[in-house]
C-alpha cells in the first residue's frame, strides 16, 4: 500500500497521536488548528499513513497575508524523520495542494534540532532558509519533574531572591479562566510596546488563542497583583508534558517589585500539579549579546535554570516565481526590527 495522506476529522484520533509523540508540540494540537480557524486561516489536518497505519501528522495552515497566500507548518510535521520516503510523500502532497490553493510558498518550522543532518533533509527537498523565524526556534526549557527545593537550588541566586522578595513584599498571584481578563494582558503588552517599539499581538489574537485552549482546560492566565494593581500577566498553556510560558507582559508602575518572578514560580507549581515535566520558557535570543532586542528577556528566563534547545530554523519551499519578492520583503522587515 505504501504511504498515503488524507485529512483527519476526528479530534480524538488526532490528539491521541500528537500526545503520543516525544515532542508533542501545542503548535500541532487540534486546538491550535481551531485557533487558526478563528483567526480566518484555513487548517489542513493531514494524517500520514504507512500501509494503512497512522504514522505521522501535519497541521498545515493556509495563511492569507498582504505579501501573499502561503502555507505554514508550525512545530511539525510529527513524523519519523529517519524514514525519508514519508517526508518526501508529504511534500509531494503539499506541493500539489499549494498549486491548487495558489500558495506562493510552504514554510515549515520542524520539531527537530538544528544539526547538519537535519538541514540536509530539507536541502535535498529544495528548501531554503526562511528570511524570518516561525515561532520560537531557540527555546529555554526547565525540567520540573524534580521537587521544588531542587528547582530553586538550580536557579540563579538573584532569581531565587526575587521570588522570595516578591512574596515578602505582598505580591499575590491569582489565576483566571475568564477571557475578559486577557484584556489586562493586552494592556500590559501595549505598555511594553510603547517602551520597546515591537509589533504587538492583537487583542483578538490573544483572546482567540486563550479561548481555544481553555476549551480543554489547557490554558490559564496568571496575574501578579501588588497593592490592588496587576503588575505582571502571563498566558500559560499546558499541553502534554509541557507547560509553555507563551505570552507575558509587565507594568512599570512598581518597577522595583519583582512580580513576574513569583508569577513564574506559581505557574511552575501549577504545572507540576497537572503532571507536566517540562516548563518551556519559549523563545530566547540566539546570542547573549546585550544589543539583542531580547537580551533582557533572555537574562530573565535563563535565571530560572534549565537548558537551551536549538530547533532547525524555519525552512521555505518556493512554489511561485514571485517568492523572491516575498523573501526580499521579509528580509528587510527583519532587519528593521533588529532581529
């Protein structure tokens, strides 16, 4: 029978397979597809079958953007990368689908490490390095299967002190499942935008993601309060073995009160209660240069202990002759943002 590909419409079948994988990335979850649908995109949930048995999946999303229609596969596909025929069959299917859907290119940020061997897999299929990243490619991850004291002892001394100081100063951390509270995270984000001048996520984007994962109790909003005001907020996703520190923002009303440190500590404890083994701080800078826009964020995250994980950079498969124009546009945009 060989390799065949067909869309999967049963959520249970999809989730059972994704969650069975070592890298059960939330970007390949059923609910991420639902979130994308709410944002006006078109998800294709593709099952890869070998001799009739489901052996891989790929959540591929059709994106409608000003620069042109294109496909993205975020944190996927979830396949056996040692079996090259599976990836080849998937790409043949996607290339044909891209022509039908009039997509300019296919962009994949796979869940595999950045190694020469893995780069070669994509090069052999005609891919080129994407001009921009697709989600976090260099992440910081902490093993939280150990007990609380072991986790604390692995932190930078300053980080431990900040957690204790926040508690001593009277910071309280609460959680919320109310989508209306996402507006608090959004407003704090806009404060950060005014300070650091980056492109923010829209309120609809944050709220739709929260609601999509909230449906299966896979999301919580953490709010750190001091003197009746929220000074730090974070959207934490819980998927498979991981708790993901996906979006966060802080206020400068009380700049000397380290609410974000205590917030993360409380999020870690909640993750442990849920049986998570990894606390994924999500993206950090690839270099520790003080000039990098994420330098402060990287210093903050790495202070909790853990290790750096480098995934393969996003890869593009050009479909249209107009792809070079998109490549130039995105390259210029990346340079302007200092990334």
